[in-house]
């Protein structure tokens, strides 16, 4: 799936996805993969003179199933 993530939140999200992937590998499941595939600058909702950078993040993974 493709997500549009604000630059301020990108680092936190990628760190959490990396931790999730490590946990999945530890239990023998396929890891979550993610990649930045683009970016765009959009005007701030509160101040139109400011631009906020958004990144397009593509995330792929399979939901693990309990046996």
C-alpha cells in the first residue's frame, strides 16, 4: 500500500516499521518492507505561505496468522 507521510513523522514511522519487521523475523514471519517512492510539497493548512513536505511511502507485508 502507498501512504502519504508528513516529513515530521517519517523518521518515527520508519523506526517503528523497522522494529516491527525485526519482531516478525524473530517469530518466523515475513518482514514488512517499506520504501520512499516520491515526495511532494503542499501548503500548510494553517499558513498558506509555508510548505510542508510529504513523502510517498510504499509498504508491503503479509499479515501473520496464528496456527
